[in-house]
C-alpha cells in the first residue's frame, strides 16, 4: 500500500486533470451508498461530526478488473480546532482493489477533500459561469478558499480576485498568497459592495446566517455555495435562490443537508421543482447549464463520495 500526501498531489495532478476526472465519474457507473453523518456531542462546545463516505466501481462484466476500485473516506470535523492549532477537518482515505479488496493507497483525506470539492465547483462553473467571467469574490479564507480560487481560475479567465473574511487579517494573508501565485488579489472589507462587482461568488464558510444577498447580485453572476454542509447553516439569503437557476451536486445530498437549499424550501421561498438539475444531469446533457449571458446561476455543493473516488483513482494510478 502506498501513501499519497499533498506533495504527491501537487506533483501528479493539476486542477484541469482533477476537474476532468470528476466530470468523467459523474458520467460513469458507481455505487454510492448514503454517507454516514454522525454528530458527536461535546459539553459546552459545538457538536463535532464524523463522516464515513464509501463508494465503489459497479462490478459488472463490462468493467476491466484492473479498473475496479473501492474507496472509503473517514473524516472528522471539529469546530474550534483552529484555536487549538489543529485543522478543522482531519481524516484518511483508503483506496482498495475492487477485485480482491486489498488496500492500495492511504491518502491525506483533508487535502483530497479540499481539492475534490474545489474541482467539483469548477466543474459546475464550466456549465454555469459566463465564459468571460474574470472577477471572482472568495467569501471565506479557510483551507478550502485558495483551492476554490485556483480551481475556478483553471476553467474561467479569472484576472481579479477579491477576498472577504470576518477576520480581515486572514483575508489579507490569503490575498497575499494568491498574489504570490501571480493573481491580482486584494482583501475587501465591504462584502455587499464586492458581491455587486463579482462575476463569480464562491463561498466556503460555516456561517449560520446569510452572507450573500441576492438583491445585490448583478445580471450574469454565478454563485458557488460550498460551506453550509448542514441544514442549520447557510451562506445565501432567499433572494439568491429566487433570482437564480439552481443547480446542486446531488439532489439527495442538497435536499437533506444543504442549508442554502433546505431552508428556502422550508420557508416556501422556492419549491423543489426550482432545482434545475445536478451534476449527473449537467454532465449527461439532460439539462442545459447557462442559457443567457444575463442569467444568474447558483450551485449548491455538499459533497459526494463519487468525487473522492474519482480523484483517489487518478492520484493512485499516477503515483503508483
């Protein structure tokens, strides 16, 4: 069994490759059981979360035995870890042979997660963001934020990046990092003003109240909502969903876990029929992505084990 860390990922697969692998996986044939989502109560602190996410290649005679894989991601999410000097998300990913069950690779799950999550958002942007989208607003400055910027920049001609975070120092630090990579990036203090200037708004926070106001979106904006992974969290208000054509990574996940979809459905701001499609629909051509330059689109992601398995297979086949 080999181990694959962030350095191996940097060496073997850039974002265009990751996005392509996830697109192919959504067109592929995989078994994806409902993920196990267990809250862990902690006295005097927010609940932690244990996630178990399995997926495997559908084992049919048409599939080459050498291309059969099983994957399992085990991840913990501990809010407040940052104050203790620990990452919020920790865990491992195990890739196994789908023919014998033998473990093949152990992969850094937090690094895998941020890269596959960002790549899934970039895949959605291929279908939903304007082809000339050049200004991106990054809401949040955690571990996922720079990956989202890099992934979006791999599919759209991003020239200007604005970074907003409740902690302004973190926003400035991320902007400096992105400038070091050759991007025109700056930290911003006025979130509302920045929302009105962006072609793409990408959000990766754990906010429990709306940050992006739909009334401020200009025509043609694409909104990428990644952070609110529980029904009680949200990053956008009802007006974002009312104005946008809504897409999700998977219907099952978004309807049960994505607060940006669950809450406006519950309030009656939108109906389930307002969800135009998911990544299965988009990649298969069953629904159209962006239909007009002035259209507002929104993509809600909660993550799926298909994305993890697709990236794990790509990394393993290149690293072995």
